[in-house]
C-alpha cells in the first residue's frame, strides 16, 4: 500500500490531519486559497493546490508555507486570492530558510524553523513518555528513584533495609548464644551439670 502524496510531495498520513481535513500541510499551506485544500484528493493530483497558478505540480514546499510556480512567476495564496511574489520576496524567503541570518532570526526560517524544532522536540518527548509507560506496564520501571534510597536486588528491597535486617539477625543470634552460655555457666556453678 502506497502513501498518498499531497502537492509538494507532502505525505497525507503524516503531514495532514484526519480530524481537520481542510487544513493543508504546514510546508505547503500558501499553495492553497481559503477552503481549497481537499485531503481526500491527495495522491490523485487534484487536492486544490495552486488552482490557476501552476496547479498541483507547481506547488513548492518550504518552511514559510510554500508557494506556487507558474512559468517564471511565483505566487502565494493570501485568503481567497493569489499574490505574485517579487524577486526580493523570494530572496527573503530563501535567505530565511537557507540557514543564513535574516535580521536577527538566526536563520531559523522566521517562526517556521522554531516551530519545526518545537514539533520535533514534542514528538521525541511523546515517544520517550510512551516508551517509559510501556516499560512500567511490563514491570520494568526505567526511572531512577529519587527517594534517597539505593535499590538492592530485584525484589525492590532497599540496601538500608537489607543491612538493617542482617544486623538484627546477627544481634538476635548473639543474644541467643550468650543466653545459652550463661545458662550453662549457672548450671555448672550449681553442679547440676
């Protein structure tokens, strides 16, 4: 089974939302006018991208929301119309996504780069949390206990508890031995033995 691709080579299963089928992928959102995106059309070549401005093949994804190419002209959807991008607009767009500094943006593509980083970090955190929960359900808690006690053995008995019980047993054994020795001494002094 193949993964249907939306315009701009965006995977429908990972880049679009089933719960919001009219929301285009973030890297190509500017290829669609308001309410033009059709998630069910992904993979068929008619998902509503760049209508009248290069059609689906003209949609070029980028970190700023993408744009449409029709011949030698570039367009960006703003609401229900397409606006032609000037040369300086294109240069600013590529400068901000190309890793160079853009007026203090740090080359992260405006908010697009930091948004991608946040999404990636949130996704990684979700994966770690899910893995920890899986291990906890299986009875293998990977988290280090922060209660000040070192764990000992697989039974969960603490090292402190082990040493304490060992000292108690030694003390109890010593008391029994001293008791038996003292009874023997008393019996020998009274010439019972």
